[in-house]
C-alpha cells in the first residue's frame, strides 16, 4: 500500500525491444530538464506529475514524447479513493475512503508513461513514471466527486497494445481514454484510519453515507 505523495517506487512493466521487463519505477514523472533532487522537491510545490490526463498526453511538452515512445504498465491489486459527501446533520462535506479493485482479478494493469532521469549532482539514475487517467465511469464519478477521474485500466489485450512500440498515435489515444466498465469493478467503504489498520481492505459501513448506485448490465 502506498500513497503517491510518498514519492516512492512501484512496480511497472515496460518493453525492452526483445520482450518485456518488470522493474521498480519512481512514482512521479520527472522532466529530463530537471537536474537535481532539490529541483524535484521544489517543483512539487507547483506541479503534480503523479498522474497524466489522457486528454493532454499529446498536447503537453512534458508528456508527448513519452506517450509516443515510452509507455508502461503500472501493476495494481486495487486503489483507494476518497468520496466527499455532506450528510444532513453535517456543516460541511466529509471525506469517506473507498477501496476499488476488479472483480475476480487479483491484479490488473493501469496505463502509464515513463521517463529515464539522471540526478546530475549524485549521478543516480532511475525510471520515473505517471499513471494515465481518464474520465470516470458512472461508479467512479460517484466516488471521485471532485474531479470525476479514474486510472486508465487496460484489459490484457489492451495492455499488450499499450506496450507495442509500433501502434499508431490514434490507437495510443484510444487506449489512453479507455474507460473500464463499472460492472467489472468492485468498490466498498473502509475505515478512515485504514493506513494504520491491520486489515486496510476490511469493509466498513458509514450509516450517514448513501450507497453507490451501479448500472447492472
């Protein structure tokens, strides 16, 4: 379990020309023109590069070339998101945490882009990455109420395409905008202090919070 704001490492899969390889990448896309860790830390005050929006992949100077040439898969067994809701007796909105995963799948792939980076001062090298996000499906829009976004989750066939270095730009954009059907996903509320709980994925019911409405197809 990891928060993006820990700026730590996470497993990613990328193509190496002859096949694929699994490595630990630094979760925070660092531009090649940034020279030192100190510059990275200062940049966090202005920019958040943990995620890259699908709509801006080819419009962004930072993300265009990685989207064209350096795509990766981010491995996940589930993720956490906070739903903001104002109960009748409350004076302001309250944030409630959810755990979201895929039904009948122990892990899945999120679309990502990566950038090799060198710290000029220390000589340290690493692959840094962002998770691509798309518009939220109906279920996720009810959870991520602030921006109505979700990670771009790819099925196995789409994941193979995403790693293919020869796919056309239009296919890259199609995959980046992919919106997983909510009926393939599972979501439930958990305790607010889940990060310190022995079982952070244990369901917890909030009596003042209405249930998420799903469309059964």
